[in-house]
């Protein structure tokens, strides 16, 4: 059986890293949902609506995590375009004029 954690194939490593980041976000979102459902139940049971505050705060963190994973990390077109733009700038700077 092949050990996937020590692979030398860069595509395989990149694919595993991206899949791991996406799985991390899904776990984060699941925990967020479960904990906040519990907090809402406690909030309603106490007759006050305080659960919205931790949900909003944590929701901001979850949203930032999602943006990093799905839009700014290596799997998005935005990231690829930015990397290519930097390559072009560096190549232009090294080219003698």
C-alpha cells in the first residue's frame, strides 16, 4: 500500500492540501451549526435572545475562513490570476531593458 502522506508528486500533495482545507471548513461549519443550535435552545429557554451575539461573532470568523479556503487559497481562479500577475511582474523586472 502506498503511503500518501510522503508522496513526492506535487499535484497529489497540492490536491490533498486543498481537500484538507475544504474539509476543515466543513468541520468548522458543522461545529458552528451544532453549537449555535444548542445556544439558541438555551437562549430561548431562558427567555432572552442573547444567542445572536456569539452566532454573529463566530459567523464572521466562519465567513473569513470560507473566503480564505474557497476564494483566496490555491484552488480559486483569483489566486491563480494573482500568482500569474506576480510571475509576469518578476519576469519583467528581470528582463534587461
